[in-house]
C-alpha cells in the first residue's frame, strides 16, 4: 500500500512540474534515489527510521496515513484486536476525520458553499460544475461531504447552506490547511496567466520587519479580510472570488531550540 501511495504522489507532482524527477521526489522524502527506486519497484520497504520523515512530506489525509502506517504495523490498534464497540468508534472517528480533511483541504467545497449564495446555482449541479470548471461527479461528491457534515441541506430540489461551521481536531485542521494553501497557490499561478488584469489583483511588498509585531500584523490581516468580505459579499453576487494574503519571511530565521522537560 505504501508503494501505491508513493506512486500516486510522484505521478501527481510530475504532472504539476515537468522538471520534477525521481531524484527530486527522493530528496523531498529524505530518501536516497536508489532506496526510493527499490521501494517503487516493490523490492524493499521504506526504512522504519525514515517513515515519519516520509509521512511529514507526503501530507496524507488521516485515512491514507492510517493505511500507510498499517503497512508497517505502526498504526494504532485495528478492529482485529479491539472489541466491537471500540472498533466501531475507531472506524467512525477515522471516517469523520477523513471527510473533514477533504472538505478543508480541497478548494471546491468552499467554492460551492460560496456559490450557493447565488440563487441560480442552488438547484443545478451541472451549473455549479460549469461555473467552477469541475466535473459533475466532483460536484456531487463535494455536496455529499458537505451534507454529511451538516454544512448544506437539500430540500424541495434546492441546495442551501446551513449556519454551521466545520469543526475538526487541530491535527486534521493543520494538515488539511497546509494542503489547501498549496492548492490555492497553484490555482493562483494559473489565474495569473489566464485572467486579464482588470479582473484580478496580484500585489506584494517586501519589508524589513520587527518580528515581535507579527501577532499584531496577523490581527490586522484578519480584520482586513472581514472588512473586504463585508464590502464585496451581497445578495446580488454573480461570481466567486478567492482572496489570498501571504505574509512570510524571505530570510532564513534562526529558531532557538527549547528542550521540554
């Protein structure tokens, strides 16, 4: 199973960049090219000492991670050695985490939630697909997850948002947001080329900063997002836009390691 997960991930990264090689993949996974090649050819397993490093770089969903660890006999107890109630709870928790992970990590879920504010799209899956440029099966799968998470309802042939917000564990939230941010940056690269400048805005500023003020900066960014949302969202909405604000260091930051006692 670890072999197939690695094959899929390598194929995905290769599609995203024609220059992405097996050597690049091995470097990202903290493996030697020869070791990775043997793993992909089914001639050996990932060294146990490297499993955590590989996991951190793959950014798997909770369900994929569970399957991955199971192949090394490193995952938590499975249904084979749990009583029936414990096994049911474990399975239920895993499936809930998987669903929440997909909703948070894949951009179309929140795009659909925003699109449902526009009446035209509340009763037509095909129109949603056309507007977002995704397939009908993708729309159906996303709506199924959103409905299971009680974020949308379907009554009288009409999809509607609910006032609920998605809640998940910090672990799932953190990993899902990392994947979501990667998707958003990838989409932004595409839109930079596709969308005429009058319909978009890409800007940045480079600063020498006092890092002790970063918390204040984040609060200001959150306030700006809320104000921008209040300005642009209305009952007369016609399109769904993504607002991305990035604040990150261009310099290498020296972190002081603290030993927990």
